[in-house]
C-alpha cells in the first residue's frame, strides 16, 4: 500500500503545501532563522515548478 493510498489527504495539494510550509517555518524559528511565510510559499512554488519541468 502506497503512502498516498493510506492517507488520502496527501493527494490534496493545498494540504501538502500548508504542512510543508508550517514545518519548515517552525524548524527555522527553532533555529533563530527568521523567514516570512510568504517567502517560503515562493520557494515552494519555485521548487515545485522546477521539479515538474524536469519530469516533463
């Protein structure tokens, strides 16, 4: 059984995006590295588009 089959919520792009951003933001705050959530959203979008471009 694949992870996405076991946890259907992982198929929801908005959910995955929010979890990644919250996780990275929290980790960086614990390390005293300030970064805005807006910047993390931009980075997420850039990395996702690069990954999709390579896959195509």
